[in-house]
C-alpha cells in the first residue's frame, strides 16, 4: 500500500505532521524516473541506506541533499510498506549551444569560458550557470567600453529531455569619451597633465575621427598610474588619486571622466643610508646611487639606483640579491630620508653550463668563449660577457641565456645558453679597395671555413698519387 507522496517543497518545510510514519526502518530503496543519471549517483548523494531507521526530518534533509546535486528539477519521496521510493525528474541536458551576434569575442573563447562556468554541450542544464554566463558576458563587454551591449538567452526544448541554449549577443558600440576633468591639481596645469593621458575626449564630430576617444578600464588604469609616476618622480611623495568618477550618458554612448587628485607636499632628498648586509664598500655603493641629498625626490631615480646596486652584487656572485629603497619623511617634514635595504643572500656558484640549439657547432667551440666558469661564483657580468662573445662568433642569429636555481641547493645555479644557428650557406661580403677608378671588387667569404677536412683530403691524395720520376 502506497502512502501520500512528499514533494521536495513539502519535505523542506515538514513539521510534526505524520505524512510518512513518524519513524520506520527502511528495508529497501527504489529510484524511479531516471533517464541518464545512474542509480549509483543517486545512492551516493542520498544519505539514507537500507536497514536504517529514519524519521521524517531525516528524510527531508536527505531529499534536500539529493536535490542540491543539481541533477534534478524535482525530488519526491514515497513509501510502500517499509520500501522507500525516490521519484526524480531529471533536469534536461544541453544538446547544443547556439551563439549569434558576437564579433569582438571569438566563439571558441566564449565556449571555453562557458565550460568553465559549467555550461557546455552534453552537461545538465543549470539555470544558475546560464544566468552567471549572461552576467559575466555583459561585464566583459562593459569593460571594453560597450555599455550598450546586451546578452539575451533562451532555452529551446528538443527530444529526449534535451534542450538547445540560444545566446544572442548585441555587442553595441564603444562609448566615446566626451570629457576628461582633473580636479585638485595645483603644481601642474591641466594641459600638462592631460598630455600624459592616452585617453582622449572627442573634440567634435570631425576631429573626433583622429582621437583615441574610446573608453576602456584598462586604458584608464594605465593613465592613472602614469599620473602617479609623474608626481612621484617630481617630489610628491604623498601624491594620491582620491577618487575617479566615470559617468555615462543616458543613451550609454558618451563617457565623462573626472579624476580627483591630492598632490600633497613636494619633498627633497635628505639623508641617504644603507641597511642590511651591504657587502660592498660604502663608497662604491654610494657611487651607484644616482640621486643626492638636496635633489628633488624621484621614485624612478631611487628604483634605478636600487637596480644598479643589485646588478653590482650580482657581478660579485650574489645572484639572488635583493635591494629595496625605503623612503621616510624626516622629522622636520621638509625632506625624505632614504634607506637602501640590502639583502645579498648567499653567494651562488655555477654548477653546470650547458648549450641548447647548436646542431652543427660543437659544444667545445662554444665553451671556449665562456668567461664564466663552472664551479666559480655566478657573476652576472661574466654570464653576460659570455653571451656577447657567442654573438660575436657570427654563427648564430640569436643567443639567449637562462639562469636557473638548482633544486634543493640554495647556493647553486645552472646556466643555459640557447642559440639559433645561422644557415651555413650564407656569405659575408668584404669590400676591397678598387684597382682603378670606377671599378670595385667584392670577395665572398664563407662565414665559417673548416680547414681540417680539406688538409686531410690533400694528404690522402698525396699518399695515393705517385710522385713524378
């Protein structure tokens, strides 16, 4: 005898009413309504098994957990004696995805993104995944400045509980920048700062054809960083972009950008000190710093100085050295004291030097050009000099060098030179002084002459050809 069915919605709000018996022992579990989903998948997701004693609240929780798999549109429980029957209605699978109207984003890129979101042909249709794909596509086009873009989705049923998903893309036009305002600047004029910005506001219907007035968030972010660098290289240590407002016209075709800046005070360099393990003589280290006390503070000058110190430490064998410039406003508030924090790390040694890409040139030929030796401290200068010597051979179109730490060893590196050989048939023209006015002579010399095979051949001929009497 079958008792009343419990639908999922009822199961989730089940109270003390005894729709099923208050408590009973499940003798067996049957699943009805399956088409593609296996019974094993249902049993794995349904936390009730045979010979288990359950009540209505446990069954409600079990039905909720099975529904959470996303495989079913509906889950109902029935009881026939002590047999628990699970009635399911499978969600349709996606037989086909049709995309139309897209030109800025390729079909394969769209399908890849949808697959990562759980929307692909052959998978069970998840309405939440489809809604998420729609939202992300709209955000993608908005990030390109296409604020009028819209994405419409529809589901078309086909046979055997399958559906076709249609995605209609209206990409719209890129919104044009109508006006860019910079507010809060005192040290530099609007014209000076506007010249730094790549984004341009359209000056009119005719000259607008020649301006880069299409808005994008990436361009705006780059322009804001350009502004920040401009101020930081001219003494404004505390410069800050307070806010950025991007307003869109009601028809989504025009953009108005307002950048609010807080310049702060202009500073000069105060004391320059070193901290950490300098390893170099301080006088030598100071000679590598390109700014001095009293100069206008410049972030790029300090960055270049830190890089010069790092390269010098690398030339001394400290391949993993790290140097950082730390500015700090002095107590009097008029200057910025700078400390170069030096962390040389352990001196690194070259374990192995290898060559890749040389098919006709022997390793021995290349190894003779090395000024960096295996077993010696890894010097960035010597590694670079060795690269230059390989380039001067004239055998190679390109020479690249790669320095890799040795796994498990904190003080060893391997150096690999990757070369691309020149075709041996190429010749080099050498001009010779003309013998007479108006004439010239050009000799063609091969890039590389191997004399050993020629001498050997001549010796072999001498052995077999008898000498004249």
